[in-house]
């Protein structure tokens, strides 16, 4: 079981308290009505599936109820960092050298 640190509650809690919300930092079209079907399908259904560091969105449903982002290594399943929704993604190079949490 993963222990996920919620950046809002500032507590590390078991993954059963959270729900996965998909890939983080996916931008919706400013004017969805102007997007054709192929572009809309791309937005809805196609996501990256990297081997290694991946930015994900999570929600602390059994705690504060808020959304946050998480950098997780998909190979080791290790959570590298969590950060509040709306904050920029932390620099992966700084994380590798122990610069951020």
C-alpha cells in the first residue's frame, strides 16, 4: 500500500483515502466549441503513459477532499513529491538531488 502525503493536510495517509484523478497538467481548450471531434477525442482519451516520473492528479476523499498533484515513479511506484493543485510541477532535477519534497 502506498502512503501518500497530502500537501493540504500535511499528513501521510494510506492510499485507500485517495482517488486517482488522471494525468496532471492537462489543459482544456479555452473555447471547447471551436475544437473539432478529433481534437476533443485527443483531449478526452489520450494520455501519456511514461516509464518513470509521471505527474498525476489525486483527491483526498477521506480527508480534506481537495485535489493535489503527485509526482510518482511508475517503475518503482515511489512517490517523489506532492504539491497543491495550481502550483507548478517541481523540477525533476532538483528532486533527484534532494532539493524539494
